[in-house]
C-alpha cells in the first residue's frame, strides 16, 4: 500500500531520502554538483512530502515558494528499487495539489539534462519547457519546466 505524507524538511525520513538523492546527483552532475547543491538547502523548504510503501520511506519531493503565484518543485527522488511504479507521478500530483491548496497557480522546476528519467517524468505529467529561470539562466545542463495548475 502506498501512503503519501505531508511533512516538513526536518522530517528524518525526508532528510534520509535527500541524502540518497544527493549521492545519486553527485555522480550524474559530476563537476557541476557543487553549483546545483547550493540551491537545494533544506532550510528554505517548508513543504515536504514522503512516500511510503509497506511503511518504508521510498520517495520524496518538496515545494517552496518561488514568487507570489508559483511554487518550485524541489528534491524529487524515488529509491531505485521502486522506480517504474508511478510513485514519482503520485508525488508530483500531491505536490501540485498542495500548491493549489496554498493558492498558487503554477509549479516550476529545474532538472539536469542528464537526468533523462526526470525529463521524461515531467513531460509525461504535463510540464512544458520554459526559459531557464533565476540561477539556472545560461546553465547548459539545466532544463526548466512549468505547469499551470487547473482550477
């Protein structure tokens, strides 16, 4: 049974999953990892989500305010053994629902071009490529997405 639990960034299960995410990204991002990592600090995140399968924390995601109308999706991750089961899409949908309940009308996010599975996930879930925003402007490996949330 899959359970999604809204929590905060200091939740021990969320923190443990983010550490695994960072280990994974340090390999895929290579020399660029330090650049990206500086923008992924947990102290700026108020809204975190942990997914459980049979009471095991297997995935996470978070949203943080980007501006008055948009939330930024952050720290998306599913343990390798649980990928391909639709868990990441469930995380996204729950984060979008949460953003809507907080009166935001869109979600944006950044991922690396080398994260092919992530790019596919966002395309499959209705996100469209936008111009790189903020700190990602001019960053060759970054691709940014946006999804307007239905009312």
